[in-house]
């Protein structure tokens, strides 16, 4: 049975969580998560990173889905990262995005058969032993679910905010709500929700149809008191671009899909800036901010 989570003022805390450590070379860590697999989270991560970069930001991607890394393929990257000093890894560069993934370090067809502590250690090393170069945003492609990797990120790393990706389908929304609640419980702000595969676009006639349902993500955002950042269609160009290592943000940078990704990226930037201003104000006034304690 899992331990209850309590919110206590600092002077009443018993056992605090591990102290968070800043990631050298990174200003903001943004987690992109989903409650279940198959909703297009990794594809969304890649294109959001490229959209932020197109707006002038310095952006990196950390592939934290250690059991199923996909960012090397999506960003068209192959080979091993360099380590000139034998201690730190240099991120691989794909379409201008600094990238690190366990997929660079293991064979494509080799399964990762690790228990929780090994996964936690591997994630921590990928984050802190990569020489990130002056990033405004490090976008973290999280695995589906709410497991060890999510807890490690929440407890040990200063995550600025999380983005939830879901489809309109009821079963996907059910799991997405669990992911959203998890971030709330570990005091990570949810920047908003992205509805992927919102409508199906016919490649022949352009007709759009909400084959997975409609309005679910907007309702979920309203219930959670967060924002619907945007909706993306089920479009074959998004899938083929990811499979070929040429994301739609690079293959059609002036197209309608790229515009949508750009609008979502801009909303995320605005949310991050608002949170940063709010936190600076809190530090100046010095309130007794509650923290999470596992009992």
C-alpha cells in the first residue's frame, strides 16, 4: 500500500524529500507526460522543442522514456555521444536541438531490463552528466504512467512545470487525469493540456472528423483549473515526419501544423514566465510554503 502524502508547513516536517539540485546549463525543465502510451507524447515533445527553438529559445530534449526511447529516431540521430573528459557526455544535436537518450547508449533492439533503483540512477546520470549548453528549456519526454521516473524527477530535479498530452478518447482521458493529479500531489505546476489526434484529417479531401470523441480535454482542463494549450489533428504528415527523422516542424515550417505547434509553444513560454514571476514574488515576501512529506 502506498504511503500517504501530507502537506505540512516547513516547521512541522518530519521526513523531507531529497533536496533538489539544479541542472547545470538549464534554466527551465519542462516535463511532457501522458497517463498512457500511444497518445503521441514523444512526437509532441519533438515538435514542441522545435517550435520553441524556432521562436529563438535554446532548447534541449531529454528522452526519459528509458524502456522505450524514441527521440533518436524522431530527431534523425545515430551514433554514440562524445565524452572528451570521460566524465560528461556531450549532447547529440538534431535539427539544432541538444538531445540525450539512453537510445544512444544501447542497441536499438536490446531491451532495458532494469529494476526501479537502476532506472532511477540511469535517469539521474543522463540529466546531470550531460553537458547541456546554456539551455532556456530542457523538454523531458516522460514515459507513460506514474512510476519511478516520475517520482525521481519530482523529488530530485527542479521541474518548472508539466504538460499533459492526451487524446479525446475516454480511456485516454481517464489515465491523463491520473497523470495530472500526480503532478499536483508532488507540487509541480501543470502548465496545461494538449489534445492530440483531436480530429482525423482525410489526406484525400481534407475532411475533419472527431473519431475519438470531442471536448474531453477542454472539459478536463476546466475541471482541473488549468489551460487547454491547443489541439492537434490525427494527420499522416505528423506520423511520417517522426518516423523519418524529419518532424513536421522542419519539413513544413510554414504549414498549418507548424503554426499550431508554435501557438502551443508560445502559451507554454507565457505560463513559464508567469510562474517565474510568481515564484520571485514569493521569495521576496517569504511565506511559509508547504512542502510534500512522505509518511
